[in-house]
């Protein structure tokens, strides 16, 4: 039967779990509207990707 050979110390647990931290999200700005978007993704606000309109979106008109 398999039994634990040695006690896992608190420092070993923390070193093992150091890779479980959440990564920081890198955001870029859209070249057309300036909103924050993920890199290599279509802008959800204006629907552009790399200076080209890929997705047609219904933009909200500004109220006068």
C-alpha cells in the first residue's frame, strides 16, 4: 500500500502552488475607437480588426 513517505512542509506547499496565481491580462487599444480589447481579437464595440471592419455592429447614436 502506498503511504506518504514524508510530511509536506508549508514552504514546499507554497513553492508548489506559486504557479496557480492568476495571470495579468494584456489589453491593447482599438485603432479605430480606442477602446480596450484583447490582442488579436475583433473589437466588440466597433467590429474592426486591424483597420478593417470585420463584423457589422449597431453603434449607439449619441443623443443630442
